[in-house]
């Protein structure tokens, strides 16, 4: 998979936030990673990164944006109008 669009946030030279998407560039995109350094969580950085990513994907006329998240993060993602859908996932090997 190749990154379609990503955004990084630094505090001086320290990477503190990152969001990445993959896409076919036409119909849909998947937000693959949203990571905020623990020392910087709860300061609105994740919200700003999501807003910027969604805006950028909409500018490129991406029809559908998907994200996979843990149940404990549902409140965060519903703020951006993500809704639950039935999906399936297969694990192809055991990790150690």
C-alpha cells in the first residue's frame, strides 16, 4: 500500500502527531493511521489532523472515507460523522 496523503506535526524537531491515508485516488480513501505522542494527547491535535485530512480528501472529490477504530474511540470518530458499518477482516498469519 502506498500513502495517498499524510500530515505530520512537530514540536521543534520532535514528531508529535501523524495521520496517513491510502486511496485509489478516485472513489474512496482509508485513514490508516492517526497517532499522537502520549505527552500531547488531549490537546486537540488529533481533532485538527482529522479535520485537515477530511478536508483534503473532500477537495480531491474522494467519495467515501473509511477508518477502523477500537470501540473505546467511537466517540472521537463519530464527531466527524463516521458511522458503524458491518465489515469483515481476515488475519493471514499469526504474529509472535
